[in-house]
C-alpha cells in the first residue's frame, strides 16, 4: 500500500522533535498568523528564501521561530526593513542585526520578541510602533546585546529580563511613541541588566 501523504512529516522535524513541538505551539497560539521556521540551509542571510523551512521569506503576517538546530544562524543586514509579528529564539540560537539592518515587530498577545538564545544588534529594532504589541515587548532569558536603536511602545512591560543578561550600549526608547495606553512598566529586571549608554 502507498504511504498516506497526510501522515508524512517533514524530515527536518524528525531530526528535531522539540522543534516540531515548538512550531506546533507557535502555530496554535497565532490564530491568523503563519509560522516561519528558519533552517539556515544555504547561508546566514535572512532575505534568502531557501534559508526558511517553507522556502519563503517571512512577511508581516508571520511569527518567526529560530531554532538552535539550524545549519546557520540568521543575520539581518543590508536590504529591506524586516517586519513580522513576533520572533522566538531558542536556547543555542543567535540572531544578529547588523548596523544597516532593521527589524520591526508588531507583536501578539504574549510577546513581540522572546529570546532564550542570543541577540546581537547594532541595527534597529522597533516594537509596537503602530498597534498594541503584546504583554511583553522583549522577554529575555538569554544574552541580549543592544548597541543600535531599540524602540518599544504599546506593551504592558517593555523588557522582562527574566534570566541571562541584557546589555544596552545604544539608544533605548521606551514609550516615546505610545499609540495606546497599555504601557505600564518599562524594564522588569530579575537578572543582569547593564546600561552602558551615555
């Protein structure tokens, strides 16, 4: 008998069952959103379609998941501004935003950026510029090194530094362009937060 194509699971997920579970959770928590999973198969370039599991660069409707098991870690550099709903970075994975790179997050009910891995940015991250962006702007449990521009608006807690370390060496703007009355807390620090900016 021929195998049932409805029961076939992508071989990438068979190697990484935790990724399958987390992707399923992302998909189920994002009702009208699509899940875009980074696999880094070709290079580190975010804007290369073949670096995404579905061979499609994420758009404004997508929730992005960056697993540790990817072949290459993603880099956002020169090119168009990246706009997605939210980004989740698994422990062991790294997202780099170069000085010419820009990432805008619309956010969802829970968070805009969840980091259990590493974020290295000298570019621009904008959260909640046009609409309510979730309870947390950034939920950090890993390493977050910010040397560019970080603007967070329209969330309940801008930065929840739950574990790991958060280092700011650039411009940090919280609540400067709030489009809703949701902003009630700036930084909630339970770990190491260093502000090196003058």
